[in-house]
C-alpha cells in the first residue's frame, strides 16, 4: 500500500510512504529540514508500522504541539485505520 499524507503544523508539507507486509518502506518528506528528515526516513525503513507509531507519536518540535516524526505517526495510524 502506498500512502500520501498532508501534514499540519510543521515545516514539511507532505509525507509519502509505502507499507509492505506491515513494514514501513520508502518514507519521503517534502520540504522541512532535509538532514533530519532523511535521517528519520532511514531509521524507520524496515520497521514494523506499530513500532514506528509507538516511538514517534507525541514528539513535539519547539513550541509546536506536533513534529514531523509525530506527523509520520499520524499518517501511519491513518493508514492502519483505512485497512481495518
């Protein structure tokens, strides 16, 4: 399954990803802090979807109520909901 998620409240504008056999693949953030976001993408590559959500959900950025990692968690939760 391929997904596309429009972010809110962060510098990144969009996240694309693929879920294959319940494993996260090919995460790409559009805009935002390139080095950090490439790092996040590489760290979650090959990780089980629920584990990514568990680790990233609730992370904030400065005074914001969310962050790019938190938005990825939301995107993956949305994807799981659509498969339920």
